[in-house]
C-alpha cells in the first residue's frame, strides 16, 4: 500500500537543473534513505515533499488526504516549536538528556537529541529527517535506529551514515546528475547492485567497442581497395572502365556501412562507465611494520580535581589501525592532544625517535585561508608539480579548485587538503578526529580508499561505524575511567558486549544508581556551558550507559 507518489518532479535554479523528472512510489510504513553527493538535491527533494518548496514542474500525489508530516532539518539555531508531552520527555530520557538542559547552551549532540525528541514525539504519519545522526555518539545512534525500526510511520531520510542506512533502510534512493534511481534493500545491498550494474555496463560497452573496431577495420580495408581502384581507373588502357565501376561500388559499400554504424550507435550507443579513482601514495616516512612507534605507561589526565582517565598503558606498533571508541567527553580528543604534545599529563609517553605525527582535528581551521590551493601546493619542478596534482585529483580536487582560496573550500575539501599535506610531508602516524564530518557519501568512500592505501599508522576517532568497520583492526576503548587496547574489530567487540554477563550482581546495579544520582546532584549546581558542567555531563552519560548495559 502506498502513502503517495512523486510524479516527474523537476526543479531548476535559473538555468541549472537540480532535479530532473524525479519519480518514485512511497510505500506506507517503509523507510527510504536518499543518498548522493553534496549538491545533488537531497535536501531540495525533502523540502518539496514537506511543501516548503515548489517544484518547477511535476507533482506530489498523496493517497487519500495528505498525511500528517514532520520535517526535521539539518541544523537550526533555534529549537523551534515543540509540544510538551510525556512522550517527548520519554525520548529525552532515552537519550540521557538532563531536564535542566536548555537549547541555547546545549552541545551539538544535545541540540540534535532535543530536536529529535520533539520531532519523533509528534507521531506523524510521514517523517522527513535530514542528517539526523550528526553529532551523535554510538549509543545515541543505536537508540535512534531502534526507535525508527519500531515505529509504524513512513520515513524518508537523508543521511551520509552508511551503518545507519544499513540498519534502517528498506529502499535506497540515489540522486545523481538530477536523476533518481531506486534500489530495494539497505546501503550494502545498494552498493552491490550498483557495482553489478556497472560490471554489466562495462561488459556491454567493451563488446560494442570491439564491434565498432571490427566495422571500422572493414571500412578502412574498403577505402584502401577503393583508392587502388580509383588510381587504376585513371590509367590508360582497356581496363579503365572496369576499375571506375569497381571504385564506385566500393564507395557505395563504404557509405552504406558508415550509415549503418551511425544509425546503430544513435539507437544503441552504450556509454563508457565512469572509472573509479585509483588512489596511490608515495609516502616518504613509512616505517617497517611491527616496530614500536609509541608507548604509554600509567598515563593519567585530570581537569582540576576531576579525573578524565587514569592507569592508561598500551603500545602502538607501526602499521596498526586503531579506532578510539567511547562516549562524547571520555577523552578521545584529549589523548590526541597528549600524543601531539599540545597537552600535558602524568605518567610516561614514549614516541619513537624522529616520529612524524599528523593530527587532523574535527574542524580544519589551521590552513592559510588567504592562500590559493595552487600556492599552498606549489613545487619548483614541473615533474613534482604534476605528481602533486595527480594525487590531489585522486582525492577529488581537480584543476577547478586550484584558483580557489583555502578559506573558500568546503569543510570536506579542507579535510582532503590537510590529508594531502600529511601525505606530502611523509607522515608516519595519522591521528584523525572525526575525519568524515562534513563529507558526503562519495567523499567518505574516497577517503576510505585513500586511508586504506596509506602504509603508515592510523589512530581514528569516529562515530561513523561503517568507516571504522572498514579500516580499524583494533580498538582503544575509553570506559570505566581508563583506556584499554583490544586486538578486535568494533563488530567483534559489539557482539561480545551483547552477550549476557553472568557475573552481574545487585550490588553493581545499586552502586551505579547511587553514582548516577550523585552526578545529577552535582550537575544541577553548575552553570550550563561551564567546563565543570561539561565534565559532569560527560560523566552522567558514561554512568547512564554503564547502568543501561548492566540492566541489559
């Protein structure tokens, strides 16, 4: 049963076409994920569905009366309208949002949860969500997945989070060059089907190219015979007329074959599939795998009297790929700052002699904004300049970007520029703090290929589960006030945690409930937005998570 249909929607801005003949059926109770590059028209399509934007042509046809509708937008400075209901506060409780948190002073993650709590509590028949997972930690994301999968509403969601799409989508709607293609299944299924279709297109393209080559070779042979016949027809002798007629026949054959080829290509031309970018590196600083590059012994970090983590001891080997896993506020960015030397700590931090470390923060703000990309990556020799431009093209930065100032680039493009800078400097270890923030799906996949080809050591802090699953072969777990290294993937660790713990006791439950009440009491005395408030808020979320795990 359908809730409605999208019928040949077109949308233009001036002469630029954003959406072209977009059509789709909207099954009732389904969850549809819209994917595509930045600027492909995903948010535009949601705005048209919500009735906030008029299409240039086409229509949205609802089955029966228009459904009740909730439209959750990407970012909002204001909280917007909300209805104070018990269900809204129930959602807040699920996301561990203290009652006293106000939108104006809330963190990015808290703002997202406040708005989602209000949106989901309306119980609309059609729910439009635009990037609902931004700023969400792993636990909050899993709760959102559970909520969507349990609801009876129809969901249309724009997201760049592939793990999220894998868990919730019944259909994937891909917007590319203004056209909409529909794939049944989740993100992984969509990628498999798209790759399969690309392989088929490649096969048919190559077959047609062989046929074209064969016909062109026949035409070339006929032209050669025709030229010889024409040459013979100009000579003196009795065979002159014979060669003239022969040449004329060859010319007719040539024109006939050319017309048939042109007609066939006009009707059945198969376009060459766009080749995927091959990512490669020339990294000067690569070290032999297995050699120790850094070691922490009994490291402790406190803010005032509040400990962030303590008793931290682990070793990182060259070539390892580790993901930092823990809730917001558990100290992942702080550990990166300790490793780069920008923050101090108690204990011992040993780094291999001559080790070069590249740190990419969540917001890439340390680039010379007035300098153009051409100036930033200038090389003296033509050969070196060509090599740099090729590697930048591998990252999706083409000659169209060369004249732009770095301050004019998008956040996603800045991430690529910073990564390229590390590559050229021959960095041994990359510390990546939420590297996929601001990147669309194609850019995230391109970044995965880029980092997969990087031969150095990677330490990654990311809420992008799909990204972590692809790259990390080990974990640094931030929990219970310390950091522990585990030689397992995130998937393996998640499965272990899901298994019931037979050693739980009522005393453990009572202890955590008492600790939670104590933290809440202290939190109510602090000013929202202060450093102490942020520390206690992080502690509140951590204790709440542990309590939830214990209760199962």
